């Protein structure tokens, strides 16, 4: 069932380190600097539970990037996106880098579910072919004042761009419309953390079962380490991959930035990762690792090696400010910091035979917010 990578190293455009057409460098620069774009371009959602404020571009060799277009740091970027009769191109300091494809807004956004919800309020297209949703658009950590300082999960409710809880039957209809449009090859289900011991696993299991009863499509679920046998429940209803996100391996940084999540002990994460690998398999379990929150490189590399040794993919992403979050005015880390980190983490993955292109569904398969897959493919 393993899918083929979107690209192979032999096809990369000029792999010489430091060249702007090196795909790892190019994608990482876009993630960390953003892109200046024409004012008439739709610049994507501004808030929510995940990386916002951008559009998805297809780079050389079919690499997809979630390019920031609106946050404050974009004003300092030396990369611009321009439209021509023949399509779209990227420029750096006025010199053309490469042609790119801008992924269009899908047609299903204009449709409604049988319940009357606009489909874009139920689920969104992420990357090239992933339909993603946050099943519960609220979080216990927000209600206790201990929310993650980079998160905007409840802000999208205030703007009316989503609904508090996504009904599984409506989600099934949205996925069906996306499949018919040929823009859905896998699904990501995440959730704000409720106050219950399952930490959202029951909601995820209900939606996964509804989807699997209708469609043969890989499903990825994300949650904090649950108490009890809820990972088994998710495996039993057919979830293919799982993300259990530590966010940051530096416990001091985690307590400062994610005080609610930091109440879950590191031992609970270890136990959940081990159990998840038993249930879902190596390279089918992942954890988000956000660089740029105040940690040092050693904590990232030591943590990446530790989880890789368990069979878990450390999905390294640069911090990205979300409008309305406490960290909305912070800058991402520099590309000059991130590129070596990607190369070193890719080497760690290779040491443990963890090929991210084997991942069946979710953020790792989508890859738009990280350069880890590109770094893995072209390592050495």
C-alpha cells in the first residue's frame, strides 16, 4: 500500500548547496520568508487550527508548498509571485527562479451539504489532494487559559468561517464531492482537545468509521496522548496513520508556549508513540516538531533521533504566526537555520530506515508545510 514519492532525487533541479533552485533551499526559503504576491490574488485563510495565511504552490518535481502570502514577515521577503499569460513564476530579487503552479480553490467549496452547511465550513483542501478538518473547533486549554500561544483554533469560529463541531455525515458528503472532483486522495482529521480522557479519540473514531464505511481512502487522525485504550479504538475503526504532536522537545519551552499540553508528561507521549507504532506501523506515526519557539538545535536533533528510534517520523516545521494568536507578530526561524536542520533530521530518518514517502495519509504525506520529504529524497 506504500505510495511512490512525488519525485526522485535524480530529477531535482540543480542540487548544488546554496543554489536557489535547490529544491530543499527553495521550499524552505518560501516557508520561512513567505512570498510577496499581487494584491488581486486570494491569499488564503488567516486563522484556524493549522498553518494559515497562504496558498499552495506546486514547485519543480511536483513538490507542494504552503506558501505564506499575508503575514507581517512577508513584507521583508525577496521572493515574489507573478502571473503571466503562460502561468505563474517565482522571482528572487527580480531574477526569475522557476515557473510554478498555483493550486486553485476547489469547486466543492461552492456547494452545500444536505444539512445546509457550506462545504468549506466543514472541510478544506490542504496541499494537492488532502481534505482536512478540525472536528471540534474548541479546546479545553483555551477555556482554562492554557492554550498554545501559536494556535488560532477558536478564532475561526469568531469570524464565522467554520462550525463548532463537524457532523460526520456532512463530512462524508464533503469528502464525496472532493473525490468526485478528483482533489481528495487522503484525509486528515484533527480536533481541539476536549476535557475527556479520550482527548478527542471518540470524535475521531466516529468520523473515521463513517468515512471508511463509504470510501476506500486513507485517513489520518491527530490527538494528544489519550488515557486508556483509545488508540486501539482508532485502529479498529480503520484509521491508517496517527499524529501525536509533542510540538517542542524542550520542556521549558513547551511549558512556556503550550502550558496546557505540557501538563501531559513526556512519559505519556513515549507510551502513546510506542503503542501507536505497534498498532499502525513504523513511518505511519508522526509528531509535529515546531522550530522557532525558543529551543536550540540540539533539542530538535536529540528529540528527532529519540522518536525516530521508536519508528515515529519527526515532522519538522518552522514556526508560522497565526492572526489572532499570542504569537501573531513573531517571525519564523531563518531558512539558513532550517535547511541544515532538515538535512540532519533527514539523515536521522535514513539511519532508522524511516522513509516519509511511505506514510499513507495526513501531514507527512501532504508535505506542504515541511521540507523533510525533499531533504530525505536528496540527502547525500
